[in-house]
């Protein structure tokens, strides 16, 4: 992490590798916490930890194929844990696209700076919610509002949490 | 296989995975009124092709029915037309046969009614070649017992007499010929007078005095005096009466349809014959007047 946010060619971007099982463990933990934490702290439902993990590993791995596959797996697992009201594929589609976008952007930008991570996470969160609303509206015929204050607040909160979380996850990298 | 550029592989993978998940969604989602989304999508995706296919097949079917099949229809129509013509011809033939049967039945009845009169049926096989004489050819001749001067009749009336008899055919001079004649009399007044032809459709009754009463439409029958035809055979009806000097000019419409003869009866006896007449209840009356009576015999 060099503390900069600059545009570079893809060949000069460093591809981070993680310790064995780090991605799996981080993903499972995020899903477990996401599923269990709001039970005790209702306000925690505003967080989308699986999304943050997807964004992080997408930005770090910088491989679109890996990013979208990871997003798909995380999204489908989240769908599976979300109960019968959420059909399989709802989060899967959204996180697949976010994983792809994150890894694609990560391959072109240096996203190690906390400000960059904050901005990108907020943007990806809004995009993620937009994809979910789009899916609900088009595929599921479920009318959902596109934009509201809750969305922006949630985006900011998740972006703030992401800055901290990503620092923690940085520790899982191989040096 | 089409090689996918490496930079696009992830994009293709993304599209494939998104598509799979969309399908996954579609399989799960069941809309209230339209069933499962996958079914809605499938129907929505396939129905345009089905519709196009239906229209296409419909167009092909209609084209086949209205164009190509018309060729068969034309053939069938042609065949039906031929069959129709054949059937019409058959009907005409059957009608002809029915009419022939009727005529033959009439001849047979006539023969049965006059069983004591020897006669033979003959078919008209031809007519005279020229206009100078009014003759017909019969399919029976000397081998059938036909001889010259034998009388020829139909149930309707007198036709003429045989003027030539060949082994297998015979020639008949019609009553309308100028040289033809028959001993006749008026059925009501019993006035006797020969009736002869003039080469025209109507006959002439020649020797009826002016003061003898003759009515239009009166029947003329054979008198038997010509020794060819039996008595009381219909000859015709009075069609026209004019005063003359010294005899009336009486024109007779032949009883037999001499212009359309197909079957006739040939009287096989040259002896004087007496014909039974169902309508005649009394004996023949002598002429009412004492006018001069010419010989009531055929001219030839």
C-alpha cells in the first residue's frame, strides 16, 4: 500500500495473493456474521459484509474471471441464507457483476488508498443495490424504489466499514 | 471452435454466469397469474417463433390449398367435366332407350291388340338419299317375310308401303310422297276418299264433294279398300278445308310422325285385312252423298 490513487497500466498493478484458505474463511465469516449479527443488532442489517468481501477480493485479485466467480459464489450463498423470500440468483447476479467490475477496476487503478476504497465501496454498494432493484423490477416484477436516503446512508456506512475491514483483510495477504 | 480473445474471456464468462443465474431465478419465481417465470419467459421467447411458424405453415398450407392443390382441382374438375359429359351422354342414351322402349312397348301392345294381323317390327336404318322421293330404309327384308307393296304402319297411324324388298332390308315409300296414297275415309262421316302425298308434310284428301260435310280436326282412317292396309287405321286429321271444283281441297295432318320414324310395323299380308278398332262401336257408314267415288287404292 503506497497511499496513492493513480491510474496505471495493468502490467504495473500488483496482484495480491492471500494465505491458503483466507478467501474461503473470510467469505464464510462474512456470511455467518451477516446472517447472525442483525438478529442481535437490528441496525447491523444495514451492512452487507459479503458485498464488502467481494469488493475487497475483487480489487485485490484484479482478475475479472476470479472476481466474478467469487462474487457469484458469495452471492448465491447469501441468497441461500436469506430465506425463501429471496430467490437464488438475486444477490448472485448483483455480486457477480460487482465482482467483475471490482476486479476490472482493480486491474487498472491502484485501490490501496483508504479514500479510494471508501469511494469505490460506496459506488459499488449503490451499484449493487441498483442491480438488485433492477433484478427485482424486471425479473421478479417487484416494484422497489431506485434511490432513497437509506441507500446513501447505507452506502456511506458500508464504505466506512469497508475501509476498516479492508485493512484487516490486508493482513491475510502473502508478503 | 471460434477462439475468444483472452481479454474478452472474462466478459463472456460474466455473461454466461449472469445468464445462468437469470435462468436460475426464472426457474424459482412463480408469478401469481402467469405461473413460473421460466415458463413465462419460455413461452414469451418461443411464442413469436411459434406464431411465425404458424403463420408460415398457414401460408404454405393456404398456398398449397389455393394454388398447388388447384392443379389437382383443375384435374378433378376436368375429370368431373368428362364424367358429367359421359353421364349426360349416358342419360341421353338411356332416355333414348326409354323412349325406344316406350315405342317398342307401344308396338308390342299394338301387335298384341291385333294378334290376328301378321306383322313384324322393323327398325328404320336410313332415309332416302334424295329429295325427289320420300322414302325410308328398314333393317328387315325378304328373309323376314317382307314383300313389295306391304303396308307399313306405327301404332299412331299409316306410314307408307314397301316399294322394294331386299334380302335383309327394304325400302318404304312414305305417305307424304307424291306417288304415295292410301284408301281412306273420314271417321265420322264415313266418306271414303283416297289420301295421297304432295311431297309436303300434309297429305291431301282428293275426292270429297263440296256438299259433303267435313269438319276440321276430323279423324281420317284407312278404309281397307286399297287392299294394302286394314280398315280403321289412323291416317291423320283434317287440318284444312277449302272449297274446290268439283271436290273439296282437304289437307290432312298425318297421324304418324313421318319425320321422326324409328321403329315401324310391316304388315306381312297382302290379303285384305280387318283391323280391330277399340274406338269403333259400329260398322262403317257408307258415303252420305252420291258423289263420284274414285278407286280407294294406293297408286303404286
